[in-house]
C-alpha cells in the first residue's frame, strides 16, 4: 500500500522519539477535498489563508516551531 504521508520522528510523552505519519501542505488540502462538505471547505479556506492574515502568521509560526524540532 502506498501512502501520501511522510514519517517524521516526534518526541513522545515518554521522552522517546517515535516515527509518526505526517501530511505535507498539499496532502492536507487533498485530504480535505476527499471529504466535501461545509466543515471541510471551511478548514481548507482557513488552512490556505494568506501568510499575512492572523491565521496565516500563526500557521507560519507553527511550521517554524515544528521544523526547529525536526533538527534535534
């Protein structure tokens, strides 16, 4: 079976790093489109906001924090 996910090592509550499946930006949008409906459309609209909006800036900060944890 082929997956659209990527495995990344994340810190688990027990302090160990474990592999976890992740979707990238394109994968998240594709997943949202697989489940059409009001909630999915609202999520896609929120997720694809401009980087200049408040939500966009929050998303940018979240990605930066996430990427800094990948380097460890």
